[in-house]
C-alpha cells in the first residue's frame, strides 16, 4: 500500500471547531462596499464583457444561465474556455489560478498531456463508447483494487450520486435492514433518499425541495464528530428495522468543513461492527487526493463499501464508481457470475464505464502514483494555508484557515458551521436568516477573489494540485492580500 499522503499534519479538529464557533458569533467581516463596487465596475464590467453577453443569452435557454451550481459567481458567471495545469482562461482572455479544480478531481492539474494523449489515442481507435466491454474497464478496476486495501472488487458508474444510490441498495440487501444513518451536513449526491441533512447539520428535509417527506422514513443524520449521538441512533434503530449502513465523508461533511477528530473514523467503524451496519466511506473527493490508498488508508479504517467519483475518470465524464469487499460487491454482479440465488441490487447505467472514462481514469491514477502527486499537492496546500493564516493575523480578521492536505478551507463567514436544533424550533428562523446573510457575503468575497484571478469553490474552499509551484502559491497569496486589505465590518452586521 502506498503510504505517501497529502496530509502532513492533521488539524486539531476541536481547535478548528472552537475557532469556527467563535467566527459565527462575530459580526460579519467581508469585502467593503466600495471595493466590491470597484471590482464589479473595473473588472467584471470592464474586462469580462464577452462572458456577460454570453451569460445573458444563456439565461434565455438554460435555467439560471449555467448548468452547474459551482459555475455561479457574483455579479455574473464567467465563461471559461481553456484549462491547463494550474491555470484557467476565460472567453475574454483573462487568466486565473484554478483552486476549484472542477470540484476536486484534477490532482495532477487540469488537462495533463500524459492523460490527454492516451485519451486521443483511444478516441482515434475506438471512440468514446460502445456499450460493450473494453480492456480498460479491467485495468481501471484492477488499479483501484490494488491501491485500496478494502476494495476487492470495483464497478464503474456514471457519477458519485449514482454510486451512493447503489451503495445503500447493496447495504439493505446484504444486511436485510432498512435504515441509513448519514453524517449531518454531508453531501452524498442528489438522489431522493440522501437529500437529507445536507449542508447544515440538523437540516433534515429542509434542503430537499421536490422530494416527498415519506421518502426520508428510513434516512437519518447524526451530528458530526459525535460518536454518542451516532450510537443513540444505532441503538434506537434496533427497534425499528435495524441500521443497514452508516455513511460518512471521512474528513468531515462537505470535504471537511467540520473536520473530524483523527480517531473518529475508527470509532464509527467499531460502532458499525457492534450494531451490524455496513460502513460506507464516501471518498468522492478524498480517494486519490489524500493518498493512493484513500482517506481510509490514512486513517487506518476498512470500510465495507467505498464511493468513488471525480478523479476516478481523471476529470473526464463518467466519474463514479463503487468498490468494496467481495461479500457485498456480489450484489452488483452484472455479467457472468451466473448465480440465480443472489438478489441483485437494482441499478443500471448505459454510459457507465465508457472506454474514454476508463482510459482517462486508469492513466490518471498511474500518473498520480508515478509523480507522487498527492504528497506534492498536499505540500502546496500546506504552503497556501500557512500563508492565509499569516494574512489573517496581519489584518486581525476573525477568519479561519486550515487544511487537510490539498483540501484547503478559508472560512470568512462560517456559513456551514451553523446547525439546526429541532428541540428549539424557535431558533430555526434565526439560523436560516443568518446563513442566508452570510452566504451573500461569501459570494461577495468570491467575486473579489475572482477579480484578483483566483477561482475558488464558493469563496470558501480551495483545492491545490501537483501543477502548482511555490512561486505560484506565493503569487496567489499576494492576490489574497489585496482582497484582505479591503475587508471591513459590514454595515448590516453593525446594526445587528
């Protein structure tokens, strides 16, 4: 097992929690109104006109003007036409540092030639899809199984959402139990049953518009980093159909926005064994980013099923898959096992495991391993986080910066550190209002970053890749410095 990991020093989760708790008790500090207006006028209106025109046209035929939530940006989304290494380029010719990384998959950096050339060869020979078996389906599955100890077998799917759906079906068949317990605030795709308790712990069904409430009858959430809360629910479920699986993001909900204690995953594993529930690790972001053996290799845990996405296809379409122990993966058999006695999980996916996704995924994983990209990207994440912490101190801001290797967090308003307590229903409107106000300011900060040539995930998360160098990170930090020097206590916060 490859033991080179992205994380050099694991953050003190309790200390980060205290810092984030203090942040949301503070008045809101954000980009000043005059500085934001200047960015809007000089940068977005002055240098992004082609983007503005195209987005206005797109709004007429695309709901909201863009096809993906991550593409939104205040005051309007930008149109990107080129990605290369650590850089993005927009339709107006502006250049940016890419800390979005397509949501996390491009550990090598965008569009690496070592992978692109293999994809071009495949397209020349085979085309993107045949609906039949291709040799790279086997090569990719073998690479995943060889890299991650708990994975005996692997099946490719079209997305992380599909893979999460498949995992809970397998868990219910294998255990003959009903309930699924997920970590509050975690995101496991947008299927009906898992659209529960997302973004904000305790939010239950409130973020899942369009999903009938009865769908959540057997879906529950527990508070992050709270083994006692998890065990209470596991014990209670013994009276109501048992627990089929506990599903977690191993670094914490939303890629670590609430980091977990370093031994928390082992505690969850122990409880799963005690109550007969499967342990499902959602490693859509962490697999092959934290290390070749995943976050589970770093934490020394052996989940029963693992969800893959994003990097599993090297940033190409068809980025999803499920791997796990043979005794559970047998319920996903689609081909020649021949058994009529095994009940198969209901699933499909005509465009899953296309030749183009498998060839891209296989060569991406090989290149990550060959170049030690996980560790290199983690070193860049350390440098970025240390620099952000110094800037926070320089300007005496209440912001919080920490990282789990190449997953870097910059909390300026702490939107996702709120929680809903249903035992105090009178507090819920206040929580929802506070998160709405803070989300708006987070978008304003994101706009300032963008105008300085920094593409982030929602203005609060940054992924580093192996394409970065020390000089690039230092240049990016100089741009953050220019934003931070224009941060003020916002007037709305003063009134509150």
